[in-house]
């Protein structure tokens, strides 16, 4: 039997393959490009392309594609076969260095958020040699960045790579101050925990809301939900187990480090978590993971729902983004060290994260802002829309002690002197206690829990890296060249704690009292909806930070603002239209059919026994008939609003109408439909119910 280690990474042109297949000088040169960003010359590119082609063809590939991440949030690919005609009438398989390095997909149909007006529609894709090429189906996929000819990023990978570069530069400056001359590179490492729902495919196909929107727009609460907590970590059902097994095999073949799997809180909800990797690879891998999760589900007669809130009344799905910083010498900068010096360094990086999150709360919030995630954040199942940091009581007490120069009880009652004393050993706080926090320190990393399950993790990590780079830059500017490093460091840490401790909160984030305290006493932002959050990207401090670090140009920021808002408007518009369609073509006809049969029953019964009261039927007919009128009115009102919406030219104005009017009307329509469902006989209801969907996979 083949073991996992036999086939792990078998579809990846990884370091093992490169070492075996490339001439040693080519391998050394490519490694320099991968590790140090050195540019690649043409003969190296040609040699790599040839080896890649031979390897891919051996593995059954017939095509290649530049695989990229446009601003749609999903990945894109355009396949070209390797074939070229040979003089004898046959074909040879060709792939050049030029084709490896650069491609020219026709970009005119990807969202560009107004950027297109300023440059040619055609963009180009450029190989990202730091992320390995892989085979999907019969196609060699080459991870690439996607840019315009004038250099504007049209994708999510380019700004992510830029943010990693900025962070590397500033982190190295800070590390030098601590005497770490041997460190050549600092990289953000990410492990995204992916939550998802698995439902039966045949049932899925009967619901237009699931097919068009990926989430239910109607559904009366079933008798059983998640109240017994019997699904969380429960035994995995055989059908789901078979799916997970198949999924793991596919992911492992692609070198994706799928590690943990379990049932989540809601019925039919599950989670898959990988081992950490460098941020851009983790991003590529998560995109691939989401794609393969859906593909494999189909083979098992299942559908994998990635929407943040596919069902009302039970938990939604997030993608908790575990984030840390690692040096090429193997040090995790968020891990408390063993020596006083390491501890001082740890505290400085920790304080930088605190300041970064406080100063750029808005950017972190908007990095996860989508129509789908708005239903999840703040619904007492995922973090609220207010950003705060959980540090745990022990670490918070250490920071308090430093801030006030008071003894910390954990260290034999001495006043902590940075660079002299070691920190006490922290017991790791259990993740259970962090569950309500948007940004939780978990011993050696931060867990950014606000990311939505269907989101690309690129945006969240771009903003995290950017905010951290900016803060480290400020710290390095201040500390470089000081005569007494230890006291300057002490002052900086103390001041940072004082200035930014308002963002630290170890209590229950679901508590209404916290939201009040956060916004009223602490002045933290509460950006409840996507339009509220997105608007903040255009604020001067944010534009200045992102442009000065060269992560985005101003035009790129504007384009992303437009695209995200447009996406919000389009998503909700599709949902509204789907509701109207389902009501008019399915729900009302079903209710009417039931009403017709009930009325027929009354007529038949009174014909048989004249004078019979038929109270049960008549009450039901009155109630349902009244609901049918209300449903019809609510659907018309929603429909009229959607028509009005179309006439609003400005996307920001449209987004506010959605936030304030459309979503409200959708909610009103749902209430009456769900009520009708709860009193309509099962056999009339036109599509599978919540009970069927949530408990249908056995
Ligand atoms: N067990 C959990 O951590 C639940 C998390 C929750 N599903 C979320 O949306 O974030």
C-alpha cells in the first residue's frame, strides 16, 4: 500500500524535483531567486521550463497555465497545450522560459475598479517562483502575479508579496538592533483554519438560493439545531469521513499540509486546518483547498458550502487566520524566549502588533468586509465587528507591570527590567477563552478570527503585514543610533503600552456591555457593515501608510474600494432577486396549492355532513391566506426597491440603500415566508427544509 509519504507532493514541482531534474548551476541560481528574490536570467528560465515540461508530461499533463488571483476572489486560469507542429506532420511538446516567466491573458473581463481607464485592458502575468508549480488535472499550473503594463496590481498576490517585502525590510532593521546579524529574512507564516458545511447534492439542487447565492435565504427553524452541542468534535459520519479521506489525499498530492479535521458546532459543519506555511504559499494553498473541497464533494454526492452564513439560527463559518513572523534562522518572533534579551525582543514585536492593530483597526476590519461576512460578525457566534486583542491575563499583567514600573508577581516580585530579567513562563490560554476575540494571542502566534470562510486570506494578510511593517518602521527609526539601547527600548515599550492598551480586551466580546465600553469609553471603531468598513480605506492615514510602504498605489486603493463595494451590491442584488423569484414561482404557488386542497376538504366535509364547523381547516385557511397576502406584498416591495436600485449610478450610494433598505426588506420577506413554511404541510413545501439540509447527510 502506498503511504502518505510516498505520494505527498507528487503533483508539485518542488525542491526535491528541482534538485533532481535541474543542472546544479541552474538549481543554485533558481534557489537564489526563490530565497533572496534575485532576478532570473533567460538561460536559467529556459532550463527550468524544459525540466518542468518534461516532468509535467511524464505526469500526464498536456497543457500549462499561468494560475492567478484576480480581484474576483477566486483563481483564474487559461490553458494552452504544450503542442507545437513538427515538420513530419506530428507534434512536439514545447514550453519556453519566456512562457514560464510571463503570460498575457486577456484581462478585459476581470474587475479593475476603474483602473482600466488609465491603462490598457491587457494585463500580464508574471511567475512567482516562491510558490511551486503544480499539476491539476492535465494542466501544469504556474502560480503568477497579475499586473497591468503600467505596473498596477490587478490581483491579490502582488500586494501580498509587496507587503511581505515591506515587513521583511522593517523587521530586519529591528532585529539588527538586537544583534541578530545572521538573520537574512523575516516572513509572515500563516495557517488558515477553514470551516465549511457539507450538504446533500440532490437537496442542494432543489434550492435556488443555494444554487445562486451559496446560502439559504429562507428556512423555518427546525425542531433541532445546535443546542445540544452534540456535533462539535462529534464522531464523523461515514459519508463525511470518506469525503475527508479523499480530500486529504488530493491535498497531500498537491503538497498542501492538511493536518486537522473535525466536526464543528453547527450540524453538517466541519473544519480543516493545515500546518503553517509562508503567507503567499498559504494563500495559494487555501485557494486550492477551497476549490478541491468543492470538487471532491461533488464526487461524493455532496456540496461543500463555503458561505459565511449558509443557515440562519446556527453558527456560520469563519477562516481563522493564524499569523506569526518567522526568521530564516528558525525563530518565531512571537514566541517568548529563554533569555532576557530574547524576551525584550519578543515584547517589542508583541507591542508592535498591539500598536499595529490599534492604529489600523479599520484596515483589518475592511480586509474581511463582504456581504456574506456581515451576517456572521457580531452574531454571537463569531467575533463582533469591533476589533480588540486578547492577550490573556498573564501577558496583560506583564505589560501592566512594565507600563507602571511595578513589580510583576510572577517573577519573585521584582520590577521587570527589559534585557535583564527573563519573563515568567506563560501557561497557554485555552483557545476556548479566546473564542469571542477578533485577534487572539495564542502563545506564539495571533489568531485573526474575523476572516470569512469564503474569503481569500490575501487581503487580511496584506493589511496585517502592512500595519506591522509601518509600526516596526517607526520603532526602528526611533531606536536606531540611540546611545543607551536598553533604556530607549524600555521607554518605547512603556509608551506603546500606554498609548495602545485600549485595544487589549480579555473579556467576553459577545457581551453588549463590551461593545458599549469599546465604542464609548475606549473610542474603538464599530464598523458594523461592509459599506461602513470599506469607506475607511480612503482615509488619509491609511492611504499614506499603504502608499508609502509601496503596497498599493492610490489608484490601486481606489480600484479595490470600488470592486469590493460593487461586489457587495451585486451579491445582495442577486440574493434579493432570488428571493422574489422563489416567492413568486415556488413559495406562493405551494401555499396556494395547500390552501386549495384545504378549501376543497372543507367543501367536501360540509357536503358530507352539512353544517360541520371545519374550524381547524378554516382557521388555517385564514391564517395562511393572510400570510400569502403579506408574502406577496413584501415580495413586491422588495422587487420595487431592487428596480430603484438599478437606477442609482453611484456605487457608494447604492451600497447605502442596500445596507439601509434592501437588507431590511429581505429580512421582512423572510419572516413571513418562514412562518408560512411552519404551518404548511411538508408535502406541499417546494424545496428541502432546514431539517432536511442540516441533518440529511448520514
Ligand atoms: N468553534 C469555533 O471556533 C466556532 C467559530 C465560528 N464558526 C466562526 O465563525 O468563527
